[in-house]
């Protein structure tokens, strides 16, 4: 079956005109960054070579079966990250982004499965089965828990739809933090949530080792997917560059 066949299944055709949730097709002007194929992985992604990097190109993440809809997905299980060594084999987009609209679909195969979606390779939106609170599923990590339990559960596809506004700077100093609005499986869970810092230290992401994560720099960075040696699968990841002049990331369905 074609790697993109999941987009054509009868189950997902019911969402054909929606722009959020599982199966949402790229909106006009968006770039498809990951469709479950080796081609998309190699074309748009590389390793993040942070201080703990321990893998090597080509990317060792596996192309595996989509257990729900057929076709393929990309699995995060890189041997270099065994034992939860985040930063050892994380992948990041080759292209960098400032403000953007992002769609990510993920599936966790086993209890406790752990990964993460990093906005600008700095700010983690948690992907973690079996945990809630500020370190739990769909949290803006260590800053804001997801207030709605929208997780579909193990071995089911889940979707984050995100509007992100990068931190703003004036004369080299940050004058406004990054800000985000997130829908999780069709439910709005964060609205205009500020993000103050990078958590997890230098191995976590860009600026993580700068003033204990508070020293955010004025640089565009890519989207990163975290590898912690777990079977977490990704597909249908697309992004559109936008320009949010005002400090407002809120958005509605079909917008």
C-alpha cells in the first residue's frame, strides 16, 4: 500500500473538509513534512546534533506499518536513544520556522511511550502515555497542563493542531515570550499560552543550556521530534509559515 494511503481510507474521508484533528489534510500553502515514507524523512529531516548526539546519518528511525489505517508511519526507536537518552537521536526539520501553523499526528504503541514535539527546537509539547499534569500528555512542558482529557489512548492516532508565535525581541532583548494555541484531537486545550523557557537542559533543545533555559535567542529553528527509545509513530505532519504580528495565536476550526 502507498505510504500516503492513510489519507484515503474511508475512516479519514469523514474529516476531508476539516483542517484539524486526525486525518486533516494540509491547508492551502502548507508543506507536508512527513507522510510516513522514507522519502519524506530523508528529504525534510536530519538529526539534531546537540551535545548528547550519538547516532549517525542516514536517520536510523524506522519505517513501520500503520496499525490502524494501513500504509506506513515513522517510528522513533533509534538505538542510540535506548534508556530514554533524549537528545541522542532526535530529528529536526532541515528548514527553520518563525511563526507557523503546525499539524502533527502520533500514535503510541505501548504503555508509558514517550516522545515530544518541539516548536522551534525549543519548546516541548509533551507526548507521553499515562501521565497528566505539567509533564503529562499535551502539556506545554513544565508550564501548563492540558486542561481537557482528549487523548484517544494507546494504538490510536492522535493529532495536535498548533498556532505558534515566536518570541519577539527588541535591541537584542526579549520583549514578548513565545505563545501558542493548541487543539488536541479536535478540542482546544491551550489558548494564547505563553512559553517562558526551554526545559530539560542543553540536551533538550536549542537554548536549553543558556541561562538554565531562560536565555532564549532570536533565531529561527526547526520542528523537532524527540526520540527516547520508545515505539511512538508519526505521520501526516505538515506546516504553514504565517506572520502573527499581534500577540494572538487563537484560531478556530476550518480557519
